[in-house]
C-alpha cells in the first residue's frame, strides 16, 4: 500500500485480444491479495506530460474464478491515455491504482431462479464478462442471456473465452452476437435499436417467464445505453431492475440550484482517521477536501462512477447529478462527494 488506499501493481502479462485491444494481467507488487467484486473497476494514477491523470478501467476478471486481476484496454481514436497504455505497458511495468470500486455489481441468489440479461457493445463487454462468470458459477438456477454488439467479427473481445463458457453452460448461457458490418457476406448486418431490442426481449423473455427479480445490465457507448434504457423503461421494466456502467464521462454542468454559501463544517471518517474542514457553496465536498490536502478517493469527478461514494451520517448533502446511486442507496444515506454540496454541517464516512 502506498498513500491512502493506493496499490502498486505490476503488469504480469499482456494478452492481445483484437487488433486494437489488449488484456493486462496485474499483480500486487508485494503479493498481497486485493479484494474486489465482479463488475468493479480500477482507477489508475497516471503521470502524463507532468500532470496527474486518473483513468478507470473495468476488471474483466472475477474473484474466485480468475487467479489474477486483469483489465482490458481498447484503443480509442482520440484516447491519448489508452494509446499510451497500449504502447508502453509491458510485463514488469509498475503502475499505481486506487482500490477497486464501482457499483456495477450484483448480489447472487443461490436458490432463486431468475433471468439476467447483459447488453454490451464493444469494450463494454469487459465488466459484463466479469459479472456473467460470477452469475453462472454462483447461481445454478439462473439463465443468462448476452446480447453483444460489435462492428465486425475481428472486433469481438473475449470471443474464444465466451465460446468456452457457452459450451460449459449450454442450457443456461445464451450468446447473441450482432454485427453492424460483418465481413462474411452470409452473416446478417444488425445494429441494436429500439425495435430490435423490444423484439428480442419478447422472444428471449416470454411473458409467462417474466419476474421482478430479473435484472438487465448494460455497458457501452452513451448513445447505446440511452437507447437500451429508454426502450426497457417503455417496455415496463422497473428502475431497480436496470444497471448501467458509464465509460464516457461528460463535463458536469453547473448545479441547477443554489445553496446558502454560509461555511459548513465537514467531518470525514476515512481509514480509521478523522478529518475536519469547512466548505462553502459552490465548492463540492470532494473539492474542499482536496483543497485542504485531504486525499479522498475519486475518479470521474462527475457523479458517474461511484468511486467517491460516502455515507452521510449527519447533516444534509445535495447532489447536482447522480447516475450511480439508486433510490435504495440514497435512503441508506449514500452520497457522491464529487457532486455533493453541504446544506448543513455534515458528517460522512468513506
């Protein structure tokens, strides 16, 4: 461990996945075990051109199934950091990371039969790959359907691994590949849209099988996830049945509200330490902590990943944006410090 909640990781192996995607197998440099949940991500502290950058990458590995952690990185056309990692990370490279975090996770139900759908596009398969392995192993009564959108056959990440899983769970795992520009002329060209998604859900989730315990997880480009969520809402799926993971983070707009700028006392409990500082609107709790050289965990700084989640024990915190916490989370007092503004004196626990 180095600093507050930071790990030093060594690249143990680099595995090519597609022409522009690689998997990086990671190990803690001292050999310590790093606890995590399927579907979570690592936030790396990268020093690029003299400045610290934070970038999050989902774990494709699943605890109790894969012996080592691994992330999978796809080259983005305008992604300076993804290009840097793909070019420079080699076996033996040492990198710094925050502890695994994220709320794109699942609680298994050993004796409860249910149907879980995963809708992924491109590199959105990475956290989905982690989750579906966990579900198939730990929920023997559950059926899993994966709808996976790609440009063409060459772009399918984890293709061979997914085929092995399909062969191992022939009666419980259904894989549906959609290719918008297939290279083989005998394959149909299909891109998931509202109509096709509704049609597929009606086919693969018949009315008489529908249960409120069924879950739907989606990860991919923002437009893909918006379409998926809109369609499923229109079809009648409840908010608590839907989960999404954001890969692209847009700038946070200015708050659509104002708060009394009177200074508020913030008390933070983190890693058996207690910190106190003051904050005044329009400064967020996280930014005020950083201004006071208190290094609380964060990644996207935009209310979309959950790394900065804290429990509000006393006081009132208003968030300007929230694409992570559910109504149940907020009823339990969870808040996002990166977009959280103190309306009163506040006591929180990280």
